[in-house]
C-alpha cells in the first residue's frame, strides 16, 4: 500500500506516522505543565482570598500564616525544629552582643573625641 508524502514524517520514513515503532524523546513539557498549573492555582487562590478579605494584603497575610504553619509542622516531623530554633537564638544573641559592644566602643570613642 502506498501512502502520500503528507502521511510520512520525513524523507526515508518506512511508513505512515501512526504505524511507527519509534518512541518520542522525553521532553520537559509535563513538568512545565505542572508548574504552570500550580501557578494558576496559586493565582486563583490569591484572587478568591483577596475578594474574601477585601484586600490583597489580608490574603497574603493569610497565605503566609498557612505557609508558616506548614513549615513549622514539617520541621517538627523532621525533628529539627527545637535544635534549629536554639541555634538561631544563639546566633542572634551573639550578633546582638557584638553589636552592643561595637556601639559602646563607638560611643566611647566619640565621647573621648568631644572631650578634647
């Protein structure tokens, strides 16, 4: 059986397109479709919450609360929340101490400079 040139994908093809055994190369299209769908859902959620809260700021605040609660729960499930909080508090305390020392040194230098 002969097929017209339109049914062949390329010169040298052995048969019609629908009778081929070759598989297509994998592409990133499914991943891109999932990402676009997620972005569209987030946009729709933001729009609905903006109408409900009567402001985009309120909708964002509500969504931030959900994200924070989810992240905290994920940290608890991983068992890292107390340790991470202790490490962060220690680092903040050290930074505050260094800042206080630097301010005291700067104030003392300025006081000495003004006395002269």
